């Protein structure tokens, strides 16, 4: 779990099957010393983890990512520059889990897109 260390969710809003929140990054987190020294960027795996953790907050259950069918990194997220970004999840409850379409945003610019399937634990 990276929440409250690498990032913090604020202003979580849920309407029907859509969850939105702001994500406040911690630019001093040790992960940025290695990714990449002198020019830190948020690792893609951490972006995917943000999706998982916000989903779990919303449904109040643990999940496991079982399929990531489409992941697109459209722009780097620089922690000292992009300290506050948005996240949006669209959830589709199906028999074998929760299909999720997600985006990370800086204002109206999409930084990251994700489509995947999570299984309830």
C-alpha cells in the first residue's frame, strides 16, 4: 500500500459507478531517488497502484489485479511539478470481478489511461 506515504487521496467523490479524487504526491518519497536520480518521475506501477487503492477505498474490499488489457502512459508525472493530480475511475461490476477504466489527469490533460479487471479477495 502506497497511500499516505507516496500519495494521499483527497476530495473523493462517488456518483453511480464513477469515483473521482485528487491525488497529492509526496515529492520527498524515497522512490524518486531511484526513479530517476536527478530527474524523478512517478513510476508507472505506482500509477496502477493508485487505481487499485482508490477502487478498494470505494468498495471497502481487497482486490487483486487479474488483467490489465490497456495501459497507456501519455505524459510523465514529475513529483515536484505535478504535486496534485486528479484520478477518475469508471467501474463496471461483472460476474468475475470489477472492470475498471481509469485516468490520471493534470487539469484537462490525460497523463495515464488504464483498463483492467480486478477480482475481489
